[in-house]
C-alpha cells in the first residue's frame, strides 16, 4: 500500500515522543508547556463548584451572591440561576442534567435544562431530620450519587448527629455511608468506579475508600496529609483526570496519583476552593478561587462525565432490580459489551463484522459510528499500516494524534486517538468518496486475539466521541489508566 512521507514521519514522531502521560511521574507530564493559571472571570465574592456541561459551557457557584454563573464562549458571564439557594458543588451528567448541593436550602437537587431549568429535590433530609448543608457531590455509573454534608456558618443546633457522607441510589433510597470524619468536604468517584475519595479539610487529609457495590464502602485509607506550610488548609474540592490522578484544592492545586503519592503543586493567584475539567478537548482545568475563576491548560484530559442519568424524581427501583445499562454485541469471534443505547445497524460492507450507531452528545449534529473490521489472513497490513491509515483519514492541518498500547482480556492492543478534520467516507466504499467533517475525533483499537486481529474504529463529532471514550475502551476490556505510550506500531 502507498504511504505518504508526511504520514510516516508524523507517526514515527508520535512513537518516539518522550512524554508518557500514563506514567504521570511529574507535573511536566500533565501540565502544558509554559501553562499557568489564567484568570477568565472575576467580580465574585466566593467562587465554588465549577462544572462543565456536555453542551460546551461552564457553570460555577458564587455562594455569597446566591447565584450560579455561566461562563460564555466570549469570556463574559451571566447569571444562570438566581437565586441559587447558596448552591455550592455542581456536576453534570452526560445527558446534560445538572446536580447541585444547595447549602442554603439544605438539600441536593437536579436541574433539568431541557425542561426550562425545572428543579427536582433529590434529598433534603435523612431519617426524618433535615440535612446540615450539602457541600459537594459525585455521580457514579449506576445512576446514584454520593454527597458530603458538613456545616460551615453561624453556630446553630444541627439535626443530624454527625457531619456525614451519604449515598442516594437510582431509586432515591438514601443511606449514610461515612459518619466518622470530622467535616467531610470534597468528594470524587474514581474513573474506574473502584474508589471513593473524600476530603477532610480540618485535618488536611484525603481518604480513599474501596467501593464494593453502589453505596457500599470498605477499606478506609488515609492516602495524603497536606504540608502545613506548602499546602495550607484543605483539601476542599477536587477533580480527576482520565488517568485517575487527583487535583486537590489546598493552598494551590496539589496533584496526587491515585495512591496519594505527590506529583507536584500548581500555584494559583488566589486560594482555590474547587476545580473541574472542561473545554473543547476536556483538557482545561477550571479553578474557582475566592473572587475569580481561573483556567489552566493541561496535556491530559479529565475524567469523562457519567453516562447514566438517574430516573425521574419519585421513581422507585424494584427491589434487587439491576439497571440494564449494557448489552452484548457479537463481532466475529469477539463479544463486546456496549451501552444499551448503542444501536446495531446493517454493516456497509462484508469486512465489517459489526456496526453500531452511537447516540450524539448534546450540541452535536450527528451520531457517532462504531465499526469492527476483521480482514482475515494478512490483516490488511497489520497494526502499523492501519494506524497510519486512520491518521491519514484526517487532514494534516490542525491534526492531533497519539498512539498508546494496552492489555485487555483478549490480549495486547494498540490504540490511536486522532482529532481534527475527518474525511468521512460517503456512499459505496469502493467509490472512495468522502466529505470533510471538521471538529471530529477517532478512537481506533487494534486487538490481537487467538482468532486473528480485529480493528475497532469509533468516529464522530468530538464531543460525542469524547463522551463515549470510556465505553469504547470498556467494550473490549481496555482501560485508559493502564495504557502506555506505544513504542512500536508494527503488527
């Protein structure tokens, strides 16, 4: 097959580049060269709770001014919800629903943007007593959420006997899962769903719990204690990148690996309270710090938003019922597990052993396409040839790509990620017709199995592919956390 010199050189440079993000041994592996926290909004009293919407905008809380603020694409801001009941922690799911801790109203709510910002109360008490002041929350992949319930404010008699951590399951059943911390604050569910991280700012401590099942915790472990001088008070709010690293708001942003080992500290002009990933490639860390909002460009993307929205308020889950989130799709000798919403469609050619339509993300104009190829003997040139071909399907100008290597239950795999202007095939494949598709992304995986090599290709608008990237990897048992930069693209 013919290969362009430009493609070959570009591919070779990718394989030889030295920054292996999956190792993240130091800040240079994570922070973009020369990047510093830049102020993007101000004139607030106390900012908190940044949250990136799948529709492509950022919200954050301005607690004393009793409002949720929206950052517009031109850098200006406007009130999104006013009054906000002194909202603090915010978080979106992939469906575009907003979850908020309204500390003033002492409740957790869901705001449905598709229904004129209708607010539904999810939790405002426990065992017949009002909550203290919900502060921060984290969604899981089961339609549930964890939230912290400390109290900061004038002295008052609290109805709850402790400042605890609660779990609200998909059927709206509440349980208190942590009650031995002094004043829990920031909270995270790891990208794998295996761990819950909880901040204890009064002690400068960060704890990790193993999640045995939704709302069932075990193995409490203190993984980090901040330095009194270098870290000051905290941690407060936190964020995960896609590799599981933790960005915790202390005196600046203190970056830890999933085990709590210190990677480094990022200075911020004002004392931060919280942070969240967002931006076009999900590689901008937004930091709420006292009177302002800051942005920091990183090399690594943030953890993807959770896919599964909880059921409508008041809906009860049947006892013991499992959520039908995944389905099995047969692709030749492969058995893939994909979200039930991914629609199987008729394959466009005999080389395609499976073809699915992936629902578009809010704001995108078209759905994604997930195709599995199996070429038989020869494998159409092997891994390297197919990776080069995938990269070559994007216009060179503005193209970004990287090649990774990982292991899954079927064996080793090579993964390529490309973004830019995709020259999408249209009409019969043999005619070779394409159309230009700016703002696109491709995820491609080459799987070596006992039955031969399979080629999994997921393409579509950037937000759609980014939102479903974890599901793409999970379909064949891959994990971004375990991938390392590839040193060879050969089959």
